[in-house]
């Protein structure tokens, strides 16, 4: 059994309230805490089945909605938008603020960060900016883009922003950022087949009004700035060398270049001197491995990894 609660806290942007879901084991016999950072065009509540699974096994779980997602609505701005200035850094700071608040409530308990997709890139930014704050980190559905790819994306984003503005949606930018993913699964049944081999999960995502919104040019540009930062080896070297890190992804996930990008990120962490870093790729699974039909195996692997580091 778990007790679910919700609350808001002020974002580091100085004007937005950040929405949080929290799941707490009913018996209060808490082994540790897991904080979830969700992906683009989704929200924290989507992780409820995973959160309840962890709760039933002794972990308190928190998940905030990033700026411009879920219930963390920026006044006067479209959804899937991180803000006018410094959006990536505000969202990263919000992750740290939630960690600080939650760690105070569950004082002395091992504290883990779980980041999926965009949340994995935000988590990697957090690991660089706030070393030594965590007991471990799980990076799910991540990748590792080359400087040339990032530079090309910035050129497109800047050109489209000059034409349309940061709050606008651009078909050209969207095709560059996300459209290429679905081409790996042609002929595709939907525009987001790349998310999951499970058709039921893809359909649920498309039916959810808080999922799948058009990513703004501002978010696209903010993410590229974040990717530039977190893929530099000199920045990766700033991470806590004693931090346990677990990379997990589907071997058919285009975000991680079908596993190749995941292994590149893994190698960069090893090069930085991290002592406890491991990777597991799941055969036949795509991007949302927590929502695939065989998700119970992923759940168990995550639980085993957490339990071994309590």
C-alpha cells in the first residue's frame, strides 16, 4: 500500500509553481527515496505504476512536472515550453530543490534520482552541477549526441526562432528532433511508434491530453544548450566519482541510437573515473521501457540495483 499526495513549490524561474506527486509507503518503513525526472511532453503522474511498485517494496517516490508540462503551467506561455530565459537551468535547479525538500522530510535515507529521456539529460546536468547530493542515479532512455549534430540542431533552431519566435512550433525543427525517430519503424502505425513496441502504450499516450504536445522552438533550443553542456567530457569529469550510475534502455530505442548512444555515454562516465557504472540494454524494447509489455523485468532490475546500494 502507498499513500499518494500532491503539492506545489516555487520554481527557480521566480514565477511558476512546480507540481509534485509523492507516493509514500503506508507502513512508513522507508528504505530509501527515488526521485523521478520525466521526459518531454509527458508528466510525473504517468509514473504512478512504477512508483507504487517501488512503494510496495519500501521506497518513497516523488516526481515533479517540469516547467511547461503537466500542472507546472507557465502563465501566458504554451505547454512544452521551459520559459523565456535559462529554461534548462531552471528545470535542473527545480530538480535539486525537490531533492532538497524531500531529503529533509526523509532525513538520513538513501536518495536516488531516476531520469527518463529528457529527464535523463536533465539528471545528467544535475549530476554535473550538484555533485555529491545523491546515493545513486538511474538513467533511462538516454543517448549521447555528437557536437556536430548538436551544432546542426542549433542552426536550425536559431533560424526557425528568428522566423517564428521561441513560443512557436516548427515542423522543420520537430522533424529534425523527433520525426527521424519514427522513420526507424517504417511503415509506422502512428507518429510515435518509436515510443514503444506496445501498441496499447502508444495508444494510451496519444489519448492522454497531457502527453504528446507540440514541442516549442524554445524547448528545442534549451535542450540543445543542455546537451552541449552535459556531453562535454570536461563537465562529465566534475561528477562525483563515487556515485553509482545505472544506464538502462531498449536496444530499439532511437533516442539512444539503438544502444550505441547509451554505450557512448556509459564510456564517458567510465572515462570520468566513476567507480560503479553499469549498463543494460533490453532486447526488442523501444523508448519507454517502463511501459512495455515486459516492464516487470525492468522494474525488477531497477529494484535489485537500488537494493544493492542501500
